[in-house]
């Protein structure tokens, strides 16, 4: 066990409210009843924007960055408790001995997040680099650890006990904080982690999830939300995984990682990745109960990144289009990007896109929004636009994206002739509706319309649109 490490002083006087699933909708609320939307990205203890917290080398820079994130609408960061691409960011070394510098890093990060209203989605292991650099990991028997082979992580009894011990330590030390949004019990769970079989996944989640929940209840009298993530293409290879990822009773919300070789991994334009994002949301919602939230917790141009960094204007539009497709199709928030840039950080344009999404989200009553996907049911007067939409009987979110004109950089052509669009949104109850038109790039409303529904369909005539536009439709 490490020596006692004191967290930074200056945390907020009032504890940060915890996050829970809304009782009447597949979205999130704080425990004092306010809507909360996950807007953020993946980060890591070694990446530039948080690296200054390790050994308190530059705490002021990290705090300034977190303040900047909060000002841009960011509400959550997804992190792994350790990062195994190098040899000096293990949480335990050897197994069971928690490293003081890493414990201090997390103490301080929790304190800063409490202070500035940000939250963390934590996953206990960096399974990607842990797999690739298994020979160096403290859990390897050759390093004095419990596990003989990486293919036995989820089945080895001694490793299971080490996993529980790590979660117990984390639960006792940080589980009392409202800055903890939830736990991703295992990053990108995969058959290779369990002897090339999925048969033990449900038991693993039940055992580890219940243990963590019991520990939080023992230490703090309540427990945080739980999920398990999966590399999206693995679901296509192992469809039986859907029962675990989307419907396991121990899990509170569902998450997957959006990757697709033909569109997202190596984008050739900024429209196809948005369309694929909406398809993946649609597929996920088809597996879920209507009350369980879903969002993507990792995506990005992974294949392109291995060769070059995408040009910033292209990447900004790719990012913005994917987050709006995710939200409008029925996901909670805009999804969490893995940066895939040199260095690993989002661009100012991506931060502006997050601010725009956060401001738009204030227009919808999420705790009462029992959305269903409407992508294929919204009717448009022109095929020049693609429609992304979700709704219930009182509200709807619609995003229209121009898909017929592109410039030389393969972006949506901003000098294209504006086109008027008529659209029909089904499923709304009779009554009067307010429609806010939203400029997703500028991050501001373009105006408001009013309309009446009498036969379950809302028919609208929009002013001419050049590239894209979002609509928040709310019953008066």
C-alpha cells in the first residue's frame, strides 16, 4: 500500500451531485434532478493536457485546461486507471502495491474535477497496451503477478482477485466522489481475454460488478453506475455478445466503440462516417430496453492515424458530423472521441463543436424524453439531404446534413446553392409545437418556428439550407 497522499486543497465546498439514470427516460440526471449529458472525450494520464498532474509537475496548467473544458460544455472524461504504453504509469507495481505517484495523480484529478464540475468515466485497465506489452505488465507471472497468460485474464481465479482488489482500492479512495460518473468494468471486452470464448463474460460482469457495487455501498452507502465497453466490430463477429453488452442486469447503461473500416476508421469524406454513426446507434437501440441509455465511448480515425494526422478542417467537420449524428439518432450526448492526433488532444474546432452541442441540449427535456429512432421515418422533399432523428410523442431532435455537394477537400460544399427543405416528422401527439433551428457550426439558434400537429405528423417548411441544420422540436 502507498504512503498516505493528501489531495489538492481548494475543492468545491458543496459535494458534486452524483449521476443516475433518469427514472422515466434513457438519459442521465444528477441526484438533485437536473439533466446531465455526457459530452467529452477519452484522455490518458500520459497525454499532454493531463500529464502535468503526474508528480504535480504543472498542476496550474492542468487546472486551467479543465476550466477551459468546462467552459466548452465538456462534462465527462473517459480514462483508464493506468496507461501501459510506457513503464512508469502502472497503478500497481508489483501487484497489490499501489504506486504513490499514481494515487496522488488520481487524488488531485478528482479534487480538480469536483472543483470545476467535471466527471470521470473510469475503466480499471488499459487492455490494449496491456495485451501488446504483456511481458512487462505487473500482473504477468513472469513479473511476479497472478496470471500465466493474457488469454486467461477473465478466467484466472488469482487474476480475478487482483481485479477485485484494485476495484476495492479505487472504490474506497475515490468512490465517494460525485466526480465519478461511472465505471466501465472492462475496456473492450473480447473473447481473446477469456480463452477465445464469450461463455464467461456474463459471469465475469456479474461477479466483478456486484463486488464493486457492494464495496461502494460498504464504504459510502451508495454506488455508481456501471457499463462494459466492446470494440464495435466484435459484436458482428460474436452476435451473442449483445446479450451481455446491452442487456446484462448488472449494467446500468450500454456503451460500444464505433469503428468501421469503410467509413469511420479511414474517412474519405465527412458524410459517410455520420451516416454510419447513425446506423450503429440504430443497431444498438434495437438491442436495448427503452429505459437504458446508450452512447459510444470511443471512436475516431484509427486507421488514418497510423499513417498521418487528418487535416484539421477535415477532422473538425468529421468530428462535428459524427457527434450530431450520434445525438440525433438517439444516443446520449455526442460520443467520446479517441483523439487520434499528434499529440493526442482535440482541436479548438472540436471544442467549439462540443460547446454548440451542449448549448443545443438545453432545448430538450431529456429526463422526459423516451426517444425512439426515426432516421428512416422522417420524410424529406429532397434527396440532397440525409435525415437523422429521434423522438417520442412530445419532443423530437432532427439533424439534416447535405450529402450531394463536396469541395476539393471532400468537405460539404459551403458555397453550394441553399435549398429549401420540407420535412415530415411522425409520432408526435396533437398540439402546438415550438421548433428551434440551430446552426451547428456557429453554435447558435437561427430562429424559431411554430407548427401544429393534428394527425400524428409534423410538417415543416424550412428556410433554405446550405450544409446542415439541427431542429429541437418541443410541444408547447
